[in-house]
């Protein structure tokens, strides 16, 4: 397999992994809202992410390529902020 093809496949896999992760993060349950995804859809996303990871590992082992570095949403933030909590007086 040509290294250019492998590189393109890696980029596709990384983007799909990132996109599925962002979808899950965006629709995560907050504030008591019901989850918009069915159990089958959530299971399909888990299986897809697992298959993507398996293929990335195959490419890494077969072509001795550097594995992708995992990134969290927090690591992408450029600045930091501090929250200050104010204790309210008791009534």
C-alpha cells in the first residue's frame, strides 16, 4: 500500500473519530433533558469508534507509523479562566 494512501486513510479515520466524539459530546445529557439518541444509535457509535481505533492500530503496526495522539477538549483551549465562587450569606 502506498504511503500516500495510508496517510489519507489515517486522516479520514482521525476526522471520523473526532467527528463522532464531538457528536457524542454535543448531545450529552445535561439539565435533565432526555437523550435524543436511541440505545441502538449509541451502540453503533461505540462500535464505529472501536473499529476506527482497531484500524488505526493496524496501520500503526503494519507501516510502523506514529500513532495519533489523543486530544481532549480541554487541551485545545488556548487560554484559561478561573471561577470565583461567592458564598451567599445565610438567611
